[in-house]
C-alpha cells in the first residue's frame, strides 16, 4: 500500500518541495495536464520533472468536459499530444466530474470509452478513470468501461485536515485500485491542502519501461507548434482543424492559440477521414 498526491496549477511547482514530499511518504504524483480542448496546466511539465527527480513516480490526468463521441476523441488527442511532449512514468487518467459531460449513463460511458480508445490508439496502454463514488455508481456504467482500466475512486469520510496515515485504518465504500480519501491532506513539503490517495493495487508505483524512450521513439525533439489556422499549418490539416473549430470541438486558449503539434494534426485528420467528427 503506497500513498500519493495529485496536483494542478493551484499548487505551483515553486511551492512544492518534492524531496520533502518524498521523505514524508509520497510515492506517486498525478499531475493535471489538460482540460477540455483549450487548457494546458502551465505547471505540468515542471511538476513532472521535479517529482521524478525526487524519486516520485509520475502519472497524468485530463479533466474531461466532452458531451459526445467527437468531443471525447478531440480531447484525447490534445491530452495525448501533451503527454508525448512530456511523458510520465505510468498512467494517463481521465477525470470525470464536470457537469457538461453528465449526459446519461450509457452516453457518458460511451464517451469515456471513446476517449480511452483514442489514447490507446495513440500508443498509451496504461489508462485509468477517476470519479467520485456517486459518479461511479450513478452517472456512468462502471462495468461497461474499457477492460483493464485503473479505477481511482474519490470518497472523503471527513473534511478535516488529515495526514497520509489517515487511510491506514479505513476503506472506501466500493472496491477500487486507488482511493482518494481527502482533499484536505497535510503533508510536509507543501504549505496547504493537498488531494491525497492510497494505492491498494501497486500499479501507481510499478516499475515500467522507460516512458520517454517508448513514447518519443521516431519523433522529433522539437516539434512545430501550430497556434492558428494559417499558412504555417500544413494545408492538408487546415480543413479538418477548421471543421473542429466551427463545431466547437476544438478551442484555443484565452489568446486564441490552439497549441497543436504534428502528431495531433495527423490524428485529427485520420479521425476526420473516418467520419468521426461528422460532416
């Protein structure tokens, strides 16, 4: 049984003392990478690099917002693209909790699986689903999820500040691989509350093949980034990207920048030619 935390931009890397966190009992960290199709955690790459340097096993999560299959696949492409730029050691996880994706049990289950299938097609085989007890029970079909996915369950018995040892004598209501037992965790190495989890499966600290070599094989170290549908973007990709923007499946950041690399363009175009995004 090992313990871990998850972090986002709300916990800036400059405020996280990763060696102290490791010494306090943190064995794994799950870092927020992306949200929807227009947000990238600006702290993500620094957080992953610093955590790994301290001997903490790294994973990544995407905050899911899609309400249909096309949107789910588009979000997965964005997530996969960022993961290829900065690979993690273990799991790529979908965080399912946004109101926008609560579209009924069968539809949401299909959307989650479409997201996971897209990641698998991009070469990621360590996949997980994060949700609360209510969502796992009532908002989608847990038994209908892609086989073999890691189950990360959020259920908080208390809102009071707790230590990592809080979970040692407690269990969640439903079985899971990983239990996020509090959002009010206090751990030496960060001055504030942290989401804290316990891993019952050993999967979050398993020894994996080197992630960087596996994912970046045959890829350029400095891929071109395309922020706009203009002359810099390959002509073969522009119609598909314009379609996705027009349909609202792809949105830029607050500056209108799309942040797409060559890998993302290729996946979007292949999916479009397969009819995934419609006419």
